[in-house]
């Protein structure tokens, strides 16, 4: 029997209901997006309607709270700025919470002080992770969170179906924010979000490298289609660059050498920051990467973005690139392979020609251990090219 129920504030995607509601303009400064959207995890219209009504009522209540908080309090000028002795106990002024910032206030301080020069991902991670805590445990002074709150938060994340690796990142961010705020406030607390047990491997899939024959097949398809998306695939396939590193390149990041060779200079840009300081590097271009570089330069006359379709805003759209390219690759690679798998493959390909580990690290922008590794400028281009040529000519 078909259900004939209209669930407001919902839409369906692949048969699954999603909740969606626009954030009021007056309250958008509290949010990182202009709308709230998430899966209701059901294909039933009646269940979706019930969950959407409950979610909408919760939002209405919370938005009322935010509007009241933003409204000027009557008689505010008469409030005392600190606790006033009244005998054996003291009465604290409204808004003063045991001398500690609330978590939401702490996030603001954390981002203002530690977020300078950091990318939007850093800011979103702190806001999103601590937002999850506030949704589950409430927005309290940091000193009032208990171990039971942290355990309940863990259980809520697991119930949402999050993988162990995602929970690790979220807890790590929450711990960092609370530790930082406690240090700033001069408060000595035992962070309850530390040493919380959960299965870190739950739901985590190993990222396997792409076999060499599949890489060659993908490269042949890139040569055949010969468009901007395939140039990006070809560039990553024979360099092992992170997708965001490649998608955010400018044409002048591709450098021609006197001997006719080319290399790519990976450096931070305002629209695309690098994951770590050690990610800045130069990689000789061989094989499909060299072909892609020449097509990019010829097409754009050596100026502007190498991949304009992924740089239409002030931030490189690496997620959009990943979604589109991963879908295209499904027909030519083993199940589970993604654009990031080329990076795993590059490490194995360099191992296969017995490339020294520190050269592998320099080519891939991986962190190398040891104090001595921080000295000097690294291996010259001629040495890097020798090993890149070796993997290109290996059958």
C-alpha cells in the first residue's frame, strides 16, 4: 500500500527522505550554511513526516532562544559585572558561568587565536565538531562537561553511523578546543573528552592502491576523451598529488625546463592551501602527467587556472572534482578505488623501483622523520626525475 502523506520540510533522493530548512536571515551569523539539510534515514513518508515535524519544532524552539539572546536585555545597565557577596554564598550575575566560557564561546576564541592563516576546513571542523557536542550535551561552560557527557556523545556519533576514523577526528578537535580554552582561562580541568573508548576501525575501509594495468587503462581513456576533467586525472595518476593540490594549480605552476622537460611547483595559494608545510614541493612530470601539462598550457596559453571549472569561487572545489572523477573512474578501476588511490599507488610504484624512502617522501610531500631531514633543500630536480622516469618505464 502506497503512503499518501506529505512531509513538509523534506525532499527525497534515491528514495530516501531528507530534512531541509532554511536558516532565518537574522540568525545566519550563528551558522556556517544558509540552510540545514540531513538524511532522515528512512524511505517511509509517515516516518519522515514525524521526524521532520520533531526536528522543525526543535529548531523553532532553539531559534526562539537565539532571538531572545540577541535581544537587548531590559535593565541590562543595572546588572553587576561580578559576583556579589551575600553571606556564606555568592550570587553570580546572569551570563557569568562559573568563571568559564561556554563551549560555543570557546570555539570563537579558539578560531580567533588559532585560526589565523588556517584554511576554511580548519574553521569548519572546529565549528562542526563542537556543534555536535552542543546538539547532544548542550552548550555549557567547559568545566561542567563530565565523563558521562563524553560517553553519551560517543554513543550518539556511533548511532549516526559514523566511521571510527571520523569519530577520532571529531573527538580530537573537541579535545583541542577545550584544552586551548582551559589554558586561556587558566582553568585546571581534566578534559572528559580524552581517553574515551570506541572502535577506531569500525566502518573504516582500507584504501587500496590501483594496480598498474588499471592505471594504464585509465590513462588511455584520458587520452581518448581529452578534456579538462581527464587532464586532471592524468596529472594525478603520474604524480601522486593530492586532488586538491592539482585542482588548485595555476598554469604558471607548471614550469618548463631548458632541456625540454617540465615540473609542477606545488605551493600554497589563497584559494587552495596545502595540508602541511612539507606539502610544498616540485615534482618532475612524466607520462600522462606530462601529456596533461602540455594540453593545459596549450589550451590556456600558459595563463590563469589550470582547471577553471573547479576554481569559479574563491576556494578550489576539490570535493566537486572528487565526486565527479570518482564516478567516472568506476568503470575502469577496481571497486573502491578513488582519485586518492593514485597517491597510494605512487608510493608502491616508487618502492617497486627501489627508490630511497626519503626521495619517496619528497616526491609525495609526506612527512619524513628525523631532525636531520629538516636541513638543506632536498634532492635536486635531476635526481627526482631519474626516479620518476624509472617508474614510468617500468612495465
